[in-house]
């Protein structure tokens, strides 16, 4: 579905991505892990049209999208749950969901059906539908951000650091939601610093270091890889997942 071929992206004079190649097949959960500064967010921004690659190309179902504006990439079928959630804090929960489905605004009946489905999945959002989104807890905001992205009916869901800033018990809940989406057959690119949780869910994974893919393989295979364990699976991460 998604193919990234030898992408180089710069921020000014900084060479942030150095020939990154990866792919995501329909129905897969593919995880990208790496430390801060590895280039994960730059890759997300490049996929979603917020940064332009200097070289290389990005294809969705064989069609190049690397020259498109972000809103047109959404129309092509890619939805982003951004790092830090970035909900519209001064708007209601319901208004946030409607904004997520903006490209389908002419189909109001289907939008309401979509919203009903997410309210059924996350009853707390229905209870707080009229509440300002900024007053929700961190975990509730992440549920809203995921639902908002899914309101665009994407073919590919990109999750950028969904566990960031959340308490360990809430992190478990968010990863359980991602697992449910996987079981529904959703195609997901999951960018995570929390390597243990992400690789447990993933069909396949990539390890990014200083703008380059240095390892790739099946999720469980990378979970047991000596270098991945050394760099990303420290005692703190282990305690979260074995608590």
C-alpha cells in the first residue's frame, strides 16, 4: 500500500532523512522505532506532506504522493494521529470528530453513523461529547485523536508516538486499542519510542537511527534482537509491560 523509496529530507542544512526506504502492505501493522532525533517525526511529516523530500519518492497504491499538499494526501487515504495528539482544545469533542470527517462533509448521514460508531467504541467520548476537548484526560484525548483520524475513513492510519506523555496504565490501554484496530484489518504505520509495546503488536518493524534504517524484520524478531534490546528495551520499558 505505502512504498517509500530512498527518501532524503532536509531541514535547512540538516540532512534529517538519508535514503530511507520502507513499505507497508494492506492489513499490516508496521512499527518504526528509534531514539529522539532519529528522524521519526521527519519521516511522518514527509509522508503526510508537511515536509518535502529532496530526493526519493513516496507512493500510495503505486501513485506518487510526495508532491501533494497535506489535505490532498488525506483525500488519497492517509490519516495522521499526530505526536502530542494536537486536538482542537477549545472545541467540543463532537466538533473535533466532525473536523476529522471534513472531507466527507457532504455525506452528513454517513458522518453521523461514523460518529455513532466511535461513541460506541469509546463511551466516555459520548458522555463528554459537548465538553471542550482540552478538558479531557491525556488518555481520553488520545482516544479522541484516534477517532478523529478514523473519521476521514483512511486506508492507512499513521500513529505518531501515541504513548507519549501518558501514564503506564493508560499506555497499556492505548496499545490495546491499536491491537483492536489491527484485528479489524486496519493498515497502520506506528511510530514509537516505546519499542517493546510497539514491536509486540507489529507484523514487521524498522529501526531508524540518525536518519537511516539500520534494522528491519518481523516484530517479534526485532523484539529479540540483541542491538534492539540494548538500545531500546531498558528496565523502565520492561517494567511498564510486565507490571
